[in-house]
């Protein structure tokens, strides 16, 4: 999808299966050198799947269903993919795959140092309302996301800004995209696209708020039922689809709370469920007719600091808190009682199983509560009789917004409070409903909060600005500077992918010295799945085409 770093609203590492190392912020010697890059999803060819069946999981629509929007979430992206174009996908390891049902031919060339991409669009491709899918859809998607009109609440604009134009090719079914310089990660910009009507500013921002627009969609499935009362969604075969018929008759999302999902799976109501912790995995293992699928996860969960808040506006306080957080202990809580290990994440851009990854966190931050105490002393925060520091008559109390009420959420909050108290910081835990997530982060109604991001493509370097620019709408922290923004944006002009990644690592090390984001853990993807369900599970960067999801013959 277009948004690589899509928020997953939870402290819990989605489908964790792990054990942490010991020690203060370090891993035990048995910890692997890299996080798992393995996939486990029962890959099955289309012709080996039976015609028919239903696939049901827990899920619902989010407040914002447009994945290009700054408030687009992982769940919104997954729902979108079932009734909109999947034009470009990636293999589990990140190789680009063009879908000929949308792009029948793709040519990339460099002329005078500038890149040109020619997309030839399938002659049969049409939106559900009868509008041909042609070059205007590509242009509309670019215009909505390139930042030229600030009324669009677009998630990421930097790479779209590198495009100098989208024009008509030899006919309406050919789009010619020209770039300033070379952009090796361009496929991530057009994995899907917008109907020209959906790309109008009011529709872009508001039309998909708790609503679906199947008339603007395309693909093997369309919306059969979108129940705003129950939150349930049903997708059915699309009679206007021109490609291979979807193997499933129906794809169903049932709106269930996390605590009810395991029982729903055990009762046969669901065909697949995520194992979010040791207890759920224990209940799911060994169920008749099911199997566990577990692999790597392109997630990183981070502790975000609101650099605009009264107390965390002090960089010395942010740094001291980060130096006091034992990340290995938090990972141990997440992975308690499971059998998995991973190194602490060193980047918010790349994963340790990817080429070019560097541990940028360790380059700028060392765990050290004693050092943190000295730095707080130097910054004028003096311990009081109760051990809590104060400055100018104000105690050093920091809020922690706990989104959700699961045992792991509570354990994480308690651990953070216990880590910060000895250095003189009081943590005030504030419980929040996941439904309030967008308002909390958009209006920065937090001091500290944990959120996870999932990468939808392998091009981590291209999201440097979305992650760290001071003027990024996707940035939760409010940190950064115009000077750093210039360095960040300069990396997008580097044509060679390896050199671009190296430059991004260098700049990320600078950005991390704002001490406004601390990567904590990833965790693998672990699912319990009914046997025979194909192309479902831990897929890393792979997004199986909807028509290829189904049941083995």
C-alpha cells in the first residue's frame, strides 16, 4: 500500500512468540543476530485452490478508511485491499511484483539523469462505476499526495514530490511518470491508486470516514455488506472483475474485541486468529484441525515522546528517560513464556533481516540510569524528599497513555514506572480507549505513548522524512528542525539504493539524538489457522492477491 509505516494501535507486539535476553538493555548470548525474516503462510498456486468457501477473521473498519490519509491504519489498509486495486505487490523478501490485471507492461528508463516510468494499463481495467482505469487515475493519485495542495491530509508526500509530472502516453491507457533524478523505490507509490473522484480533496479527507465506496473500487471482490451498527464487513465476488475469479465466495470480517477472538476461533467462528501473547498461544496450540504459522514481522514498536509537551520539551529529560528504559526488560515482558529471540531494534526504518540495516540506536544511546541522574542534576532537576525531582517548583511527572487494557499493556506500564522512579521521574499512567487513538496522536494529547508501525514495502529509506521530519503530518513527536529536514530530504535525491540507505542511516542517527522516539521491539507474526487455508499467515512484505486466498482442493 502507499503508506509504508502504518500505525498499529497496540502496545502488544502483534502475534508475538519470543523470549528476551537478560541484562540492562542488552541481549543474552543466545539471541539471534537478526530478527526472523522467515515467512509461513502455506503458499499455494491458484489452480490448487478449490472454487468456493468463506474466509472469516476478526476485524472491522477504522474511522479513516483511506490508506493514503494521514490517519490510515494497518486495519484500514487491509480492508481497502479487499475491494480496491492491488496493482503492485512484493514478495516476502521484498522483490517487486507487477499485477498484469492492472499494469500489463512497466518500463523504467533514465534519460539525462532523470527517471521515467511508463505504465501500460490493462485494456479491460475499469472502476466499478464504469470509469476506465487510465492515466488520469495515476495523475489524480500523484496530485493528491504530492503536497502541492495542503488541504489534503496525505500521509506521506516526499517521494510523490520527486515526480515532476504524470502525463498521457500513446493513449489513455498509458501513464508516463517523470521524476527529478532517480527513485528506486517508486513502486511503493502506486501499489494501489485512487479513482479520480476519490482523489478530490473533500472525498480524500472525508468520504471514507467509517464508509466504503465500492463504486470507486476495483478488483475480484466488492462490498457485499458494510454494517455500521455491528462493524461487520462482507466482501463478495465482483461481477465487474476482468481477471481470474476470486476463489472465495465471501471474505468476512467480524467485529470482536481482542479478548473474544481466541474463543471465537476455538468455537469455529473464525478461520484464523492472531496469537497475541503466551496465554492465547497456549490456548491455540494443538486444536484439532488447526496449525500454528509463525514467521518474521516487519513491525517496530516504539516509545514516542511528545516534544511539544511542557515537561518533555526539555531534551535533557527526554534523553534521561530513554537512558533509564531497559528495552530488554520490556521485550521480556512481551515475549514471556514463548520461544523466540531477536536483537533489540536499532532503527525505525529497516529491520535487522534487511540489507543495509544498521543499529543506529546503539550508536547514540546507551542504557544508564546513573548517567541519567547526573544529566538531570545538570539540567536543574533536583530530587525532592520523596525522590521525585523538581525544577522551578514543578515536579518531574510524565504522563504515559496506555491504549488498551490487556495484561501486557498493564505490565508494560508498570515496568516503565518502576524504571523511571529510581531516577526521580514519576510516571502517571492514563488509560485510553483504542477508539480515541486518532484524536490522541493528532492533537498530541500525550506525553509518552507506545505505538507500532508496520512496513508495507521494503524501501525503508524512503520513509525517513515521514518518520523524522519536523513538518511531517505522520510524525507523532513534534521533534526535529528545519536544518535536519534539509539533510533528510537530501537523501531522496540519491539514486543508488545502497548509497541512499547508507545516507539514511547516517541521518537517522542524527534524528535519534532528538531523543523523541525509542524503538523497543518487533516480535514475529504468529497465527492459528484452520488447516487447508492457503496464502494466509506470516507473509513479511508479501500481500497475497485477494483472488489467491482460499482453501486447498
